């Protein structure tokens, strides 16, 4: 499930709920970039794009 997404100069950046175990993932153009159980960390990485 996509929690947040935006279009940037490099493409589509998304935060996704990676599993039912409470993990979150950061995707850029459909490619997994980062994964963590810490949503705040994923949000900070998302904000860098």
C-alpha cells in the first residue's frame, strides 16, 4: 500500500507499507531504495528527494 508519493525531477518517489510486520519502504521509480521499521527515518529520506 502506498502511504505517500510525489513526482520529482528524478521521477516518482513513494513511501510504501512494506509488510504487515510494521516495515516501511522507500521506492524511487519503482526501485527499492531503503527499508526500515522506523517510519520517521523513511519520511526523512523521502523528504531529501
